[in-house]
């Protein structure tokens, strides 16, 4: 087993106190000869940690196949000095893999006493909202403007490691070490991505709301509601996510939501249509108890499609049931509407509920 240690420069671009004491944090990444913990082997573990006022990098490399057990023992003994491990998709791969390799050697190690923070899992719910090209670490680095030197993937380097075991070529060794080192250096550098869950998951305060106008494709004027919000958190790189009805824009500490307003007539469909009659000449439904006084020629038994009353006003969209009465253009429309009232969003609970609703809608778009 080969051990490499050195100090590294680490610009703290994310408030680490949100994660815990610096000296309790351990960033780690592993390199393996395959995806299965039963049928492949571990050949490299790297860690970044904070000690004595500086950041450090340590790597343990299996220069022979017989070194794997030493890697596992050395890593897990080292782990005992830390309270939280930070990784990228480690919950899905690295941690289960290490535990399987420990099982193969009957080693009694575990992660039960260590808290786990998976950057991948933390940011995954926001992939669509942030328009990330993929969930790979390099894609997140590109989103944040982090540059990479490594030109190879972990999968490509499996053959490099096999060649190294035969040749012991220093150039191949350097390739393997650089890939792991770059992933580790990239991990702290992508920590700013955690600002997005911080920003999106905390409650917002409404700082301004206004009606604005725009022109549609046919030159018609339409009104939109613009909400400006803050919550004390900020995003390092701004983003915009939009569809035909909603735009969310985040820049620094400010979130802006622009929502299409519907102005005009909508329908409220009664759910129990069998208890209603449809008034043919008035184009609306009334309850049976009242309809018995209406001329039979002017009424008919209501169906689900015509059991409604019409209402005119100014409305906001809801993409799944939130508030009633929920109004629609036509029966079975997926989008429903509720009445817009400028005082509506002065209720903090309703405000947060609608913001989450819009985030969910844009994330699924």
C-alpha cells in the first residue's frame, strides 16, 4: 500500500458551520475496478480533512491486489476521528461498496457512528429546476464554473489500473492519483451547490408584489403577477426556470416569481352532478331542489361536463389541488384556478405553500 499526504489550498466558498465543526468533517472518494462490491476490488481511497489550521489530502493506493485489506483497515481507523463524511453519491455507491468489501474480509467496520452528507442526494430534487445537464459531479462543477484538469472517468481508469499492476509505470500511477485527487478537490469546490437547497427550502418573505403587463404572440396585452421574495440565503450562480405560465428567477438573495394571471370567465364544476339539473338557456347548473320549479323544457339532467356555474374575475393557476373553489376552463382540465386577491400572500403559510407548489411544478416541467 502506498500512502500520499499533502496540504491543499481550499477556498471556503460555502459556510461550513452549516455542516458542523471543520475538524469533524471528512470528504472522501473511492476508486474501484467495478461497480459490484462482491466481484470487484477497491484500489484507492482519498480523503480531504481540516487539521491544525489547514486543509489536507491523504490517499491510500493499493499497489498490489493484496493491499486492499490494508486500505480498508487504514481508512476505517482514520474515520474514527471524524463525525461526518461528505461525498458525492456515496450513499448510493461508495458506502455500500466499502461495507461489502469489509464483509468479504470479515472486517467489523461500519458507518453507524458517522453522519453522512451526500451532495448528490441533496441536490438531486433540484436538477430540473436548475437545468443541470446531468447529475454527474463534472456537470455540477460546470454549473458553478469550476474547472477540471482530469480528462478520464473512473470507468476508463479501470484498465489503467490493471496495466499499472503489471508494469508499475509511474505515468499510469500519476493518472490514477490525479483523477482521485481532482475528484476530492472538486468536492469541496462544489459545496456551493448546497446553497440551492438552503435557499429553496427555507421560508421566504414577500418584499414586493405588482401587476405587470406583457404582449402575447398575437399582440394582445396580458397581465402577470410579479412576486419578489427573500429569506436570508443566497445563490452563488443565478438561475431561471420557466414554462408557458410561470417563471422563477433567482439572483443573489432575491427570488422573483412571475405568474400568468387569467382574466375572464371560468367554471366551477359541482362534484355531485347527479343531484343537479343543467339549465339549457342559462348555461349553468342548479340543485334538484330548486330545479323542480323550472320548466321541464328548459332543463335537463346534469352530466359531469355541464354541471357548473360560471364566474368572471382575475385568477391564479394551481397545477394540482390547493385551494377551493377550484375553477376550470373545461371539465377535466388539469390546470385549475383560484381567485387572486392582493392580500392573499400576506398570509405567510399560504405564501410558502404556493411557492413550494410552483417549485414542484417547474421541477416536473
